[in-house]
């Protein structure tokens, strides 16, 4: 896995966006974690899943890993409605199949949707103006 201490470039948008941060725990098994990472690579991730994420209005989605803990950042337009988008995402082609496929890596309930697996985090600090 690529390690960097120089940061990651982020997308630029023509206006302000909203950011959602979420977390999820993987099963604490190095082989499963390595495989999970591979399934999220550009070469192995399912194009229908990436297309579906964009189709519900998500501008960018990044997942970071520390040990067995995942941290996801989702950037959306300001008028984005989380609950509506997640409900729509859950109905898109191959989404249920993807969630079932990745469930074997995750500490989640079987047949859970993405919105049920990932826990939204509360922001507790930023560089106040």
C-alpha cells in the first residue's frame, strides 16, 4: 500500500461543497484487509458502483485505512440530501451485490446497506475563522 507524508491532492470545485465523514471497522485479519484494499483499487473496483455513487450526486469519495479502521470522506453539493441519496444508491444496479460481496471483510450485519454499515462522524474541531 502506498504511504505518503506529503498529503493528497483534493478536487477543486467552482463553489462550496459539503463534506461527510464516516467510519467502519473491518475484520482484524491482515489477509482480508489486503484483499479489501485490492477490491477498492482502480483496477478491481466495480465500475457500476463508482457510476452509482456519482449518479446520486456525490462529487468525491475517499476511503482511508488505519489498521482495521476505515475512514471515508464524501464531498457533495450544498443541496445534497444524504437520506434520499442513500435510499437511491441502495436501488442501483449491482449495489446490493457489492454490499453483500464486501460484507465478508467488514464487521457489519449481513445484508446491511452502505448507509447502515458506515457510521457518520461528528466534527468536533476545525480551524475556526
